[in-house]
């Protein structure tokens, strides 16, 4: 029997499905492993809390040695600041409009706050938001390393540092996201090399205008194993805390490192070769494709081939036994991050199912 099924069987009479289950012993090993890796390579860990959005898990990461946290938006940062986290990097090119300017200013009075920026207009908006206390806000310039997402050209980093300094903000360094490393196993190391080259150019650009890049921040879970250059000061992995099918396929984690799965029940079996599960897009999102599947049952080849809002179509290969109605199964998601945002709480247990706790997804639904 697969280890996830064994843990689920111990809980089956105490939980309703669908439900996200976290194995705390596996998760703690993941946290400790990443921290040990960072120490070995002289790096600081600043985990991205968008993966779990859970204060309790963030505290475990800090207790293990993380220097602070990374947030994806102002709302996430506010939740964790209110819970006592006092070193936060908002790694996103924030546009300080609406209420965000005032919210950032308030955050900067209670925490050491760093905010990403990749253009002069955003820097000016942040400076305006800070009023007569711009020096309270640290700016980390985002550069593109080939992902083609946000981020200025690396050679422009110095000019953006100057723009921030002229407005009284404090430019402290550079960051990037090697997202193209998630495209295939053979691209992880290549993307990390692109990341290193872009960061090196950005650091030189800072030096060219007399600025010092004390922060050189790298991601991500798929590329972190190759992000060991002495140039890099910190890493921002997020998914490592749970792991998922995407990272397993990439070789960024092993199957035994998967700490999050979704408990789901077979509710119908009329169609040959498939069963229907009580799990659909409301719980999983739409990470995947019909060819790759939208999630996999642990210990089986069976994958979710189609999703409706509350129905999951599990295609069962002819060589595997078809689970019957009422069977409760562990579904491993392709991407762990969307799962937690779809549930109000995580059910936390251990690999033997001997403990049971409910941890709120405190920053759930906070997208601005």
C-alpha cells in the first residue's frame, strides 16, 4: 500500500472529502532539508508563503532558520506581519494605487519591508505612498533572466536604483525569477545559469552607478539546486515545503518528499474505464491538461483526465483495479500552490495518521 493511502486510511472516518491533507513529518523534513542546503552553500532562505498561505507553516520555516519570508501581494504581507513576521520581501512589481500605497506605508512602519520594482513609474508611486518617510522602504529591483514575465533588462538595474535613491527610497539589491526552469527537467540547470548571468549583470549595473547590491535574490524550487553561486545571497523557494507532481516530473523533488495531497471519494462508476471523484475545479483549479492529467492518485497510474466544477473524471487503465464507489483516495496535485487557496484550512497529520490538527489558511483569497 502506498504511504499516502496508508496515512489516509487512518483518517478516513474523521475527515470529509474533498480535503487537503498535510503530513507534518514529511513537510518538516522538507523544511530542514532546504535549510541545510542553504547553510551548506552560504545562502539565506526566504521562503515564498504564497505556496501555503498559512501562518503556522511560516513559523516552522522561521524556526528552522529562514531569515524572513517572501509574499506575493500586500494582503499576504499584512496577514503575516500581523502574526509577528517582521522581515518581509514583497517580491512583485507593486503598483501603489488605490489603498495599496497607504497599506505599504503602514507595513513599513511595523516590519522591515522590501518591495520589488521594475520601472521608474512604479518607483515614483511607491515614493509618493511613503510621503515624508521614503527611507523606511527598501527597493529590490526585479530583472528578467529569460522567463519573459516581469523584470527589467539586467543592465537597467542601476538606473532604477538611482531613480529609487533620488526619491529617498533605499535600493538594496536585485532579484529575478527563472520561471523557464519549470518547462522540463533539462531546463532547470540552464535556467539557473541564465539567472546567475542576469543577476551578475544587474549587480555590475548597480556598481556602475555607485550603488551596492547587498541583496541578490534567486528562486525557485525547480532551480534552487543549481542556485549556488557565491554571488547569490538568498533563495526564495516556495513549493519545496509540500512538493507536487510537477516538481517530481522535473526531478526537483522525490516522490517521498510529497507532503500534501487531497483526500477524495469515488462517488460514481457507471462509465467503463473511469470513476467520478468528488473533486473538481473548485478544489484543484485547472493545472494540467487532458494528456498530462490534472492530478494523479498516489500509488496508481490513474490520472484525472477531465474536471468539472465538482466532478473529477479519473481514467483508470485497464491493467489497474477500478476503485469502487465509496473508496477514499489520495490525489497528488500537479501544482500545490492553487490547492491551499481553495480551502479554508489544512488538515495536518503525520505519516501514521496518529495526530490530527486543523490549521487555517490565513491568507486564503487575499489577492491584492
